[in-house]
C-alpha cells in the first residue's frame, strides 16, 4: 500500500476539527466574455471521515463546481477549502481522493484491467502490486472475471462500475462522484445504488456524491446538502436518520418519505429566495 504525504503547508488554511473536507466562505466566479458568472457564494460545509454526503440542487447550481474545487480542477475566488487538512492541490498531489465522472471515460483500446491499471502505471506501482490491486477492486465492484474484456463488451452500468474500480485502485480514503448514474435507466440505477452502499460499507470511504435525484440522495446518504440556484448556496444540510442497512424497500417507509419531503422543501425554498 502506498503511503500518502498529507503534511500541511504553512500557508494552508486549517480545516475544522475532525473534518476531512472543509469549506469556509467559499466563493467562485467565472469570468466570461458576457460578464462574470457567480457559481458559488459563501459555501460553508464540513465532511467527516466515513460520511456519505450527497449534493442536490437544480442544474447550474454549482454542485459539480464544488466537487471540482475539492479535486483542484477549479480554483475558488474567495474563501478556502481543505482536503485532509491541506489544500486541494496538495491533496491531489498526494493522491488523497479518487474521482468518478459522469461518463465512465474508459479508453476503448484498453481492456477493463488495463483501464484500471492506468493510474497505477502512471504512479509507478510495481506490476505485481498492480495485478493484485486490479483483482481486488474488480471483486469489490462485482466485476471479477471481466479484466480481459473491452469497454464495448460491457453494459453502461458495468462500465461505470469499472470506472469506480479505477478510482478505488490507488486506495484513497476519499471518493468524489459526479452524478455517475445519471445517464442510466432506473432499474440499473437502483442496482448500482445498492452496490454502492455495500461498497461504502466494506471500504469505509468518505464519499461526496452529486445527483439530481431526490430518492437517490436520500437512499444513499448520511448527509444531504441542498443547494440553491446560481449562485450556488447551501440552503439546508439534512442529517439522515435512516439505518446504514438500507434495502430498496426502505424507500416506501414514512422515515424515507419524510426526509425526501424535507429535501424537496429545501429545493423549493432555494428557488423562492432567488
């Protein structure tokens, strides 16, 4: 297993005590030819180890932008963000997180095993260890035996599971997921939601997950972050009271419906505040 260097630089803002990811007064404005676009405004949030946090809000509210700031793919114009107590840049360099995009993003000329090995090859992990990690993560996502298949030989859901395996391959403690199941049909999505919960229980990763689906957010999360239309602000943070063991049937219970109602009310309030 690789050892991650998580020492904080002297000029890095300190995270809130116990927070794995911490945002304080976060602002982000994009400068365009048509004028500034205010994507995020005064975002404050702490995510703790082992949390499964979903971000939900209307299109263009900054959910993905916030995730990209955590991953050092976008730079804030105000406030601060820390990941494992250091800047997103330092966290990226120490490979503190895996990132799963909306599309699987698998290279069609590489096998599934080859796609999963790619970040390990870049990192210079010995070949024997690469093979061991590929085998382990394929088992985690229930794709054992598919290492020699090519992406076009797998269904869309299986390709996304391979993408998740790739993000898990270097054993980061944090998984950032940008609406990974949004393009899949409801039956496949339900199945992958179940599998993701089992994966989370087995690995104890900290997960930040972007979604447009209220049922998906409620079913998966320990904490649901509701965001307003642009500029993206947090209008509500809902701590789930559901048990960690969650069969799909839990979605018909009064407890589930009550949380879903609060999420819906938070989304509605965000629109009314525009």
